[in-house]
């Protein structure tokens, strides 16, 4: 079934905190009712409360109208994902900070329409989220491996290894990908959930204090410390970072972007976004399986003669 989301003029609220808070009103109606006598009576009216910390807003350094357009783009994608996952409620809230969003604005406001009057059609399909979860072997394997990694790491270091800042990022593992826009959103969410590691703990273990060395560099040092390092274990994460630098973040001419396509076995330009997304998920699942084995050897070393 297809549904149409129609956005109205947003407005600012507060201030209630050190942030810029906006309300983005919108309606949802079955697409076949658009323009029909039933449209008004069948429309559901919802509100999205979307806030951005002043620190992040300062980093982005956008003009007020451009900031609203960028917030709208985040909000629109968030609502679409929730609607597809049967997880949308009348009052949702999205909160953007430097902890969970990039310090450089990833979107070009020129390419974003104004929110008032904007509309998007969403194919919610016939399957519920529960059915998709049950049928997605790769997605389930990813979740299980992430849980195993955290359990093993906690056994030795009493802390989590993977930090999940946005619960909704996990929904991406169970979703299909049918367009360039969805592909970009999925890649961003996967990158967030894949490289948000416990940096503070990894610095203690590796004794690396150089702040220029971040998640992947610390992971490489940690794996080298415990196992002599399996280079293939982090290759998908490095290539995923290159993919994330493509459009709309920096453009398709970014260094290493085409190499990343080749690594994942994806044609350029992408002909089938659904297949491309599945190839990337499978590589990520393989990476997690490798890391589980490496950390298990660190936590439970095999004794000679055992």
C-alpha cells in the first residue's frame, strides 16, 4: 500500500534547553485518497519534534532558512523509515547532537526543498516489520554478532565495545533499499552503528592518546595487540567510510569511492540498490564474525595441550 506524507509549515518552540527546537507538522493519507472526497477525513495529523544542539548548529554554521531545510531533510527521512517499519506514532522526537551526527553538515541545502507543502509517497508494502525481521538472516546474524562482541568484551574489560547511540539505526539492517536516497540513508546509518566504538576504553587498552587516531585506527591497534591483526577484519569498515563520503556528503569524485564500489562488488553507477545494500550488509556481517573469533581468543585463550 502506498501512503502520502504531506508537510506543513514548521515552527519553532521553546527554548527549553540549549538547543534549537522545531515542530514539523505533517499528515499521512492513503495515496489513492489524495484529491478524493475522503482525503480530509482519512488523513492522520502528526507532529515531529526535531531539536539540534546549539553546539552542532554552530559547527554547521548555516543560515536560519538553510538550517531549517537540513533539519527537514533529516526529519523527512526519519519519518519515512518509521512509516516503512510500522513504528510511526503521532508524536515523534528526533534529537541531533555532536554525539550522534557529523560535525560537518552532510547535506547541501540548495538541493533540499522547503518543508511547507512538500510531499513524499511511501510504499509501505504488505509485510510487517516482524515478518521482515524473521526473514532477514543476514540482519539477525549482524545483531547476534554485535551482542556476542559486547558480551565477550565485557567479560574481560567490564565495558561495552560497541556503543549504540541511535536505536533506530538497527532498523536499517532489516529494511530493503529501493532508491539512491534510501541507499545514502542506509549507508549513513550503517556507518554510524558500525564505527561508534568505545573509544575511551580502546585508548586505555592500546595506550594510544593521539586524538587523531579514531575508531577504526584504535580498532586496528587493538586487534593487532590481541591477535597479530587480521587486516580483512576491518577492511569493510574502511571501505564503508569511503562510501559514506560519496553523494550527498561530498560527491561521487571523492577519493577512494570507486575503489569502495569495486571492493563490495557493486557496479557504478548503481543499477540495483537493493542488491547493493545486501552485498554491503553481508560484508559487514562477515567482518563481525571475524572480530567475534579474534576477541574470543583474547578473552578465552587456548591453552597448550588443551
